[in-house]
């Protein structure tokens, strides 16, 4: 069968699965790509080889880190460290603490946490700290996820970020040059972030009726009775270690999985030397569900990249698009990227960058000018799709459901994306 037809067929099956919800999405991603590869003439052994290679890459880059990060932050949550910080923050700010301040904190902490270079540890830093506050003020945790993702996306111009690395590698552009060109796009997020604050504040006021907390702080005695695993006497020890581990991630750039392995062992031995197994058992179901989805997405990527589907789609795009559309194809796709990434894994979108560069060269547009707009803006889309593993992590940490969150996030992030682009046009960052 023709590779291009098979690629389109595979994408259509994925899209129909997302839209109809008749079959579990991860089941489709685990089986259908394998069938498509065999229909293209690849043997079971060949498919097994490139799929296992993709699985190995997944576990090395994300799988092991995710396991120990979940264990570490679950233990920290059980110790009550984050609750203590939130309670102290509320008491310190007094009447000044409201949902407006919560949104600002979400933005600031989110922007800081992405300095780790990866959304996974950024979520793991941001949400465990702030989720108790969201609950205290009955603030929409889906809205909080959107706000945090927007702030993180604005910072994706950092040259050591994993998104920057993927983009530079896929497009063949020097990382430093691409980072410098992407920084102005990050600044264009500022008006969009402020508009999000206004929108979500109005939504919250309409739903709850107040910007203040809707529940009184729990008494310490009651908190200890309901949470037998709290360790108030070890608060400062846990906080100092937390800061040390975050500095190791963000400042010294130590491999996240190594940091979280050490953090897990040290925290377990200090806080739960005899009953750490009880805490670990709480992580199992959540980690297993996310791991299965990670493996499913990896299966899809392995088949798409290793069977020639990416190249076939790229050539087909150039062949069918009229010249007047090709001139602005990067802007058109930039405007639609949130909706596109909802249906198609962003890795497939990244694989099209060489095509964009080639098209831009024909019109005298430098490669960096074609690709820089996507670095930050595409990150908005990566948390608004069920085809990306980070969405499942963010939803797990904010205790929200992926399908419902994506349904809400896509239109909001699409508007956010448009605001960023308009800001870029107004200030000359994007030249038409």
C-alpha cells in the first residue's frame, strides 16, 4: 500500500478515536500503528526493533524520572509540607490572598519551574505546591492548569529546554540562534496572560461569588487526625531538601531521574523509614495508567517515524498546496496549531519543520524566521491534547479529567495563541 495513503489513514483513525470515544485511545495507539506497519511490508521483527528502541528512549528520558518523581512528591504531600506553606502564605497575606493572587502565583511559579527545561518536572514543582490553595479557594483547577501552561510556554525560548532541543534538531537551526529569535515571542505572551487572569477571575466570581477563600482553615489537631502521615516536626528538613533538589534540577542541570531517585530514598528514610511502602502503594495506579499511555504514544511515534510516513506526508503537502498559500503556510499553521495538535501528536508537527524551511527559502524567508514562532506557541497546544503524555501528568497532579480538560483548554488556548500572534504583529515580531 502507498505510504502516504497509509499515513493519512492512520491519522484519520486516531482522529476518529479522539472524536467518537468509542474505543480507549491508548488501545488504538498500541495496536493500529503496528498493523499499519505490517501492511506496508515491515516484518514483525522489524516493527519490534524500532518500537523497542522507542520504548527504551521513553523510559530513559521520562519513564524512570516519572516514577521516582511521583514517589517523591507523593511523600512530600503526605508529610503536610505543602499544606503548611499554603497555610502560612494565607495567614501572611491575610485579606490580600484571593484568587487574583493565586493566578499570579501560578504564573510566577510556573514560569520559574520551566527553567528545569522540561514540562514534566515543571508540573511536579508547580502543582503540588498550589493545589491545596486551589481547593481552599474553590478555584477551578483546569483554569489553573491552563494559566500555568501559558506561563511555561512563554518561557520555552530557554536554550536548554527539551522543546527547544527538539525544534532546533528537527529544523537544522542552531539552538542559540533559535533561542534568541524566540525570546521576543515569549514577551508577546504578556498581554495574553493578563487577559487570562481577567477571564478566569470573572468566571470564578460568577461561579463562586467571591474572590476570597470559601472554607476556613482546618485546625491542626483535626488535620493530624485526618492525615496520620503528616510530619510537622520535619517541615524544615523537608523544605531545605526540597530546595536543594530543585536547585540541582534547575541550576546545576543534573539529570532529573537521578535527582528524584536520591530525593525519594532520602525523603523516605527520614519521614517513613518503616511504612514507606504504604505511600508507594498510592503511586502505583496513577503511574501505571500514565505509563501505558506513554507506551501507546511511543508506539505511534515509532511507526510514524520509522516507516517513511513523515517524509511521504511532507512531499504530499508541497505537491498539493497552491503557491499563494505556501507563502504564508507557517502563519496559517501557527494560527491553527492548538486545534491541529489536539488531533495529531506534536512530534508529527515537528517533523514538518524541514518542509517549512524549504518553502520559506523559496520566498526568501530565513529558516529561523519560519520556525521561531512555533517554539513558544506550540507549547500551548502540548497540554491541550490527549495525544501528549504531559497532559495526563498535569491532569493527574491537578486531579482533573483529561477529556474534560482538553475540551475546555483547546478553545481558550486557541484564543490565547491568536492574541500572542496579534501582539507579535503589532510590535513587529512577526513580519507579514
